[in-house]
C-alpha cells in the first residue's frame, strides 16, 4: 500500500442536482449516485486537505450547490 493510499480518508459529498456517472473520473474517481430527492452523493477517497479543497473548487466552479461534506470513519467506508 502506498503512503498516499494509507493516509487517505473516505468522504461523502452531497450536492443539489443529478450528475452523470461519466463525471466520476473528473471528480477524482468518486462514485456518483443520484437520489430520488434531486441530489447526488459522491463517495471516494481523498489523500489530503489540498485534494479536498481542489475537489470542492471543482464543485464551486461548475455552479453546483454544496449540501454536505462528511468524512466517513472506517466503519462507514464503502
């Protein structure tokens, strides 16, 4: 296991609107799930705070409404 992988944390990010699954790579490989309530939930690994801020900047730059950012503990990891 690489140092970056070992130090990474799992995050769940909820945004308003449905995102296509094809955007997963653009969002750093995060898994994207659309919910019936009109939200999308993205789940994936972040290596450090710089990577987290970069992902949040992408969300901001395309005009998505950020609902929640949650770091998952090891029991919640998907």
